[in-house]
């Protein structure tokens, strides 16, 4: 596994030999993931690579079979770690009989807000995600895209230090994607929060992520700061016939890095 520039900045997520075994199948294998504070960290890999399983372990939604995961020095799954994170799963589901507005108020109060503040925050989130007119709807009846938005809204409602987003743009319309990415960029850039985000749309991540990890078959292939990975990868991507300039390094896309890493693994 290639690690680039990961010790320079403060570490906020750290896993050690993190492993999840389902029956006889190892979904995540001895993962040593490091995410630095303030990063927008793209978590990339093919279907079935183990991204959701890793994110679920970080969120405390499932327990590791072996190894450990820490968020801000607190063990993932503990109450202390739970206060630091917001988690939007890949396929959010909501119980019958709870309106979107009530759900967000409840989630905000669970995070310690008083009723008045919780109502204000719920309204703000519904407004940002364009869900205000659906506030009285039973969230169980929401479309996939609306469920996604509501799930991201609940993840953000207490302004967590660490946001864990599993395929957040799946099912979102193009305008919502652009708005969400604008929001996330400010969330990390201006507020100094950390975002771990998985997506299959690498071109999308290209515009917001500054760090990345590539995972395949439950194992990390590469992790680090994207510009430094570009420098490292340029030696592999460009042949000797093509002169290497700083322009050509910045032109290396996440797609280039991804396919190079995946091809190397096959060798
Ligand atoms: P990704 O998010 O990268 O697509 P997942 O983490 O969802 O991958 O899944 C990794 C592997 O673990 C897949 O092969 C999947 O079938 C398997 N897996 C995930 N959840 C379970 C489960 N609850 N029981 C059995 N196998 C599972």
C-alpha cells in the first residue's frame, strides 16, 4: 500500500488492523486508514470493495471482527465518538409515522439541543435541502432522493466534527449535487470540519476532495494527499516520451490515479 503525506497533519480518523468478516468472507481486511483533520477525504473503490462496511464501523453501526477504529481519539461506536460524527448511510430508511420535520427535531434534540433550537435547525436543514414543503410528509413515503437529502440533513444537524457520507449524491438531481458540494466545501474549508465521502463519480470528487484512499477487496491500495499522489503517480502514468511538466501533473485526474492503482494491483 502506498502512503503519502499522512503524518504531517493532525489525524482525526485512525483505524488499526480494522477487519470485518461475514461468515467466511472478509469484507474489510486489516485496514490502516488515516484521515487528517479538515480534509475532504475521498473513499474510492469498486462495488463490494468494503467502503460501506468500513464507514459503518467508523460510525459505530456495526462492530469490527478484529482491530480498532478511533475518531478524535475515541473508540468508534462509543458515546464520545458518536458526538463527534454525523453519518449518512448509503441506503437510508425511515420508520413509518414520523414526519420529516419531527424526525429532524428529534435527531437534533438527541444531540443535546433544546426544543426551540432543534425546531430552528430542523427548519434550516429542510430549507437548505429544498424539503420545506415536504416537512409534514411521512418520511417513510419519501422518494430515494428525498430520503438521501433527509439523511444528510440529520447527519449535519449538530455540525459534527467528522462527517461520514456514504454515496451522498446517489439519487440526487444535478442541482442538489452542486449545492451539496458547495456546502461541503465550506463545511471543511471555512469551518475546519472533516469529511470522509465515498462515491463512484470520481469526476465529482475531483472538485472537492484534497485527500483520497483507494480500497479494493477489503484492503487499502493507496492513501494520502491528492496532489502528492499526483506527483507520485505521474512517474507511472506518463511514459518517458511525454515530457513531464507541472501542468501535466495537475492534469492527472482521480480516474487516472484510480485506474493506475487498480491496474498495478492486477500485476
Ligand atoms: P462497497 O460499499 O465498497 O460496495 P460493502 O462494504 O457494501 O462494499 O461490501 C463489501 C463486501 O461485504 C461485499 O462483498 C458484500 O457483499 C459483503 N457484505 C456487506 N454486508 C454484508 C452482510 N451484512 N453480510 C454478508 N456480507 C456482507
